[in-house]
């Protein structure tokens, strides 16, 4: 591949990263879709890594913080999303333990539960039906069984 083609491909990678941070896996997939050969992809990824523009630990950290602040989600959903983006299991587990330990997940689940309860009040449900709906809702948001049980037990 010529130097000019490599520069074009690198510009493309920068544009992708301007939209949002990416994992190594995501960048590799984007570059493959662009029709680049394996050697060029490796070169570009290596260069982006050296510039600290590709970093799966940093990506996981940002992703989890976003999910805690803007789109409250539990550990299971976050784990699934990061796995789909190619982040290694060890990195996900380490980052989740640091940023979303069980105690914090329970607190987050409680906040999500309070908002949901307000919307369900209008439905005038029996306590059993309300409990079921809330449990299903929290599980759907990716909260662990332990967090769901703890939060619903206190309600």
C-alpha cells in the first residue's frame, strides 16, 4: 500500500474516532469494511495505539461512567455491551469492580426503581404484580439478581 493510501486510511480512522471512542475490535471492523488489507489495518491500529487513541481500558472506563450517569444500567448489560465491542473479559471485570461494585449497583438500581414506580402508580397494580413488573424491569436494565433482590426486598 502506498504512503498516500495509508494517510487516507489514517484520516478515515481519525474521523471515526472523532464521532466516539472505539475499541481495537471496532476499529479493526471499520477498517475491514473499508476494504483495507490486514497489514495496513495492523499498521493503522498500531499507530493509533501509540498515540493513545485506541485503548480498551480507557474505553471501558468511559462506557461504564456513561452508563452509570446517563443511561442507568446494571453490570450484566454493561458487561454484554462491552463484550460485543470486543473488550476483553479481564478488562471489563476489573473496570466494573472499580466503577460499579455491588453496593453502587444496588444504589443505582434503587434510583431506577424509584423512577419506574412513579410511572407504575397510575396502573393501580396489586403488590404482587407490581413486584413482578419491577423485577422484570430491573433485570431488563441488566442489574444482577443480587442487586434486584436487595432493592426489591427493601421496598
